[in-house]
C-alpha cells in the first residue's frame, strides 16, 4: 500500500457509469431524432418549450441543460427552421422569450409515442420503483449543497 487513496475500478466509477448509461439510453433516441433531422439539444429545447410554454432564454437553457452561448446558436438554427420564435421581452429588453411554433410542436407530437415507448422500455427493465429511485438519486446529486 502506498497510503494514497484509491479510485474505484472504472466498472464501478460513477462518472463512467453515468456516461455509459447516457449513451445506452440516447442511442434509440438519436435514431428517432436523426429521422426528424434535429439534434439532441434541439429536442431538449422543444421538449422544454412544449411542456412549459413561452419562456425566457435563460430559463430554457437551465431546464434543457445547455450553456446560454450554445442555446443562442441552437435558437438561431431552430428559428431558421421555423421550429420556434424568439421575441424581445417587453419589460426587460435584454431578455428574449422563446416559444415553440406549430412546426416544432408537430415534431414533438409525431415522436411522442416512440419516445414514450423508448422510456417505457427502460422503466420496464428497471421496474417502476427502481426507475423512480434512480431519477430521485440523480436529481439529488444535482441539488445545491
């Protein structure tokens, strides 16, 4: 023994396990998105706006797990595709409000069943209790101390 702390084996490493799980979960979703011609990040923005309605860009970036500079580029592309609108906030001209368009909502609606089936498959594999416990545990890791 050298007296220094040891790292867990990579097979038991939390960061590596999270990456492995993300890649496994995202593979069928990426296939679905490729058929729509949108990226994972664009899907997340559409999901957030579909779920919440018009929102401030900063809030969208937080809920979609995107850095604000990245969101700015994504919004530009999505606006050009007609998937969302961007308007200046009337009360605070520095803020921009984003909203999903009917074309953006159509993407959500067309893929809702497939996305739900993909997620149901993971829920079935884990079982309801373990699925919910996993989500709770991951959310707990993200809470501020």
